[in-house]
C-alpha cells in the first residue's frame, strides 16, 4: 500500500486502521452479490455493520437499501454520501479466491468497493465525532444497474430532506490506483431506453409474397435508427444509439410476424434528448409503413444527465492533493454511460469522483461489466481518506 503525504494524519491513520476490516467487508460482499431490488442479504449485512459503528438507522420504506445518520458533536450542515449496492447478472471469470459464490451474479461494476469504502468512511468519521458539526447521512442505494433505478425512489422517499450536499464515487479501472478523476459539469449521459415491436404478417418461407416479413422490416429499422446519429443530429454533439437485443421468429421455414428490439440511446445534449423520442418514432413508423408493417414503441426508462458541481470537485481536488498527491488528481472527460446518482444531483449540489482502481500487474485493467472485472483493493484507502476529510472540511467551512 502506498504511503500517503498526509497533512491530516489523523484521518489517514484512522483509514489505515480500518483498511483490513474494509477488505473483509468487500470480499464478503463480493462473494454474495445480489442484483437490482433483490439486495436483501446485502442490506442486512450493511445494517449490522452500521449498527456496530453506532450510526442511527432511519426509517426507510423501500424493501432493500438503507439510510443511516452519524450525528456530530454540534449543530451544522448535513452531508450525504451515497453508495450503490446491486450487482450484475454476470458469471464471474476472474479466478479470485473470493469470487462470487452465486452462479450468474457478480459485482462487475465495483459496487462492492463502493460499499466497503463508504462503510470505512462511516467508521473513520465515527472516530471524529468531536470534530464533526452537523451530521453525515449514508445512503446505500439499491438498483443502480436496472432502470428506472433506485435513486429516484429514494429521493421520493425523502432521504434528501435537510441535506445540503451529496458526495458520490465510482471506481474506474482506466485510472491507476492512487489517483482520482474529476469532471466539472456534465459527466455522464442522459439515457433513453426504449423497446420496439415490429408487427408484420407470417407465412411459409416458400411464399414470401403472402407475408409482411417482420425480420426484413426490422433490419431496415436498425439502419434507420443508426441514421438518427449520422444524419438527423449535429455530429459535434455526442450521441450513441444501440440496439442491444433482437428477437423474433419461430422456425427456419416460417416468416416471422413479430420482432422485438431492445434499445438504448445516450447523449450529453438536453435538446437532443428532448427530440429523441420523436426522431425514433418517425424513423420506425416510416420504415414499417413502407414495408406494410406496424410498430409499437415503449419508453422503458430515462436517467437524467449527471452534472457535477464545480465547487464540490474543487473540494475533492484540494483534499486529495493534500492527503496524497496533487499530481494524481486527473481531469477526465464525460462518458455516455448512465448513472442514476444524477437524480440526487438534481435536488442538491454535489459531485461524483472517479476512484482510480487500475493495476495491470494484478489484472485490474478490464472494463466495467466484464466477467473478468478486477479492482485494486488499495483504492479503498484513497476513497475513504478523501470522503472523510472532504466531509470534515465541508462542515468546517459552513460553521464559523
């Protein structure tokens, strides 16, 4: 583990003391992953650990996830820290000794690291109660990976009542361990997920003239959808449209009467996002009409754009530079992935930083959602130190 150049040694020393426990937390959570809205054992585990740390569990109406408060020694602002808790339907292929024990499920996006880092932050701050003004609210959010996601439901449940700012993190294997990435303003895309059903008329494969081939029509629909990106929008504006699944037909000698397409579109432009549904509708209905088919388009979910607060990022950068190394604070560019942390940021100022977790020597260089996704656990020390010290500095700045 790298030695820090800490100007706040009490935070770093506390984080170092808790690090072995964090590794145990993380490895347990990694071995028993649960997918969106099924995180019952994960929730129970987190509750037990937070109770041991002396935090107060808040009443929470959702079946999974939880909220816990750490009260400071005197009045002050409320800082929220969020971790997502769900895993993915992925069969792990890492070969790690603590690999997932649940077939077909894996923490392939680092949410186990997020949970252990935020638990560690709760532990460090619980040892610093005398320095803490106000309170810290820990949000362990279900269902980040599956739209419509758990963040919007948590907001509606009132978890942000009284919150002044919110901190978030996401591991990033493209950044080496011991570094962080900051992105001011738009960081992650507005997401529009939708399903298309193309309805034709079936027939025998030998008599295509009696059919309206839903497969052929769908092929033309795929091409038309891609032209939204290449011809209907400004090429200087980031936009990607992906058809992730196509299914239809019953046999090789039967012309299909129905085909389903599962799609997602992502952009960093609010204006393009507003126009996307109508552009999709025009492309799909036009093609289907030309082929004698009909169509049905169903909007599935829509994550808002994640927009980071510049002042919060400045705080992250100053803290990380003081605790560790200013040269390891990287400015990153927006990506077209979706993240429902954006719902929290629509209500209160805050930001998500990218926590460097890459290390080629141990194979921690695979992308998110890969069956071989590995992270460097040392990243938890850096994430915990940053979050704990950022909270302490924020509340000091708000209480004079």
